[in-house]
């Protein structure tokens, strides 16, 4: 029996990307993935996150949750108790985020309803009940 030559998971060499278009494209894809992973972690674990990226252009990007002040304070004094004002700001921010998530979910339901239009009256009534 002949052995199969399977490449599998190959190691990618770390080298600077010389082609400028490929460089920008790769950076933007990796940055998008990094921000997505940060949002996922925030949703799952309710953590404070701060990310600053410096793209090849001169405009840095930043991502902080819940706010830049909270993340910086936590970075410089990780074991200090949070002030009452800081806790209130965090709570307000989290409430706004939850409200926006509910709005987004309801818009997704409406979009699904509109894309899956049916002529069946009972089906439409059920969908409107879901939206309400």
C-alpha cells in the first residue's frame, strides 16, 4: 500500500510582506479578526478589553470595553477597588449594550421575516407574534 503524502497543517514563516497591497489587506483582515475575538470574549466572559493597533498608514485604531478610562485604570492598578462612580458608569454602559443587542436581535427577526415572505396567513401571524 502506497503512503499518502499529506501536507496537513504547515508552518508559515514569519517574514515581512513586501507587496504593499497584500500587506494592507493582510493587516485589515487580521485586525478585523482580532476585534471580533475581543467582542466574543467580552460577550462570553464580561471582561475589560483594550486594543490599539497601528496600521501601515498613520491612523491608529483603538477598541476599548467598557471605556478607555476603565481599561487604563485597571491596567495601572489591577488590584485596586473600583470607585462607585466608575461602577455606575460601567453599569450604564452595559445596560446600553444590552439594549442595543435586543434592538439588533429584533431587527434580525424582522429581516428574516421579510426575506422569508410566505403567503400562508397563519405563518405570517406567528412571525408577527415573534416580532412583538
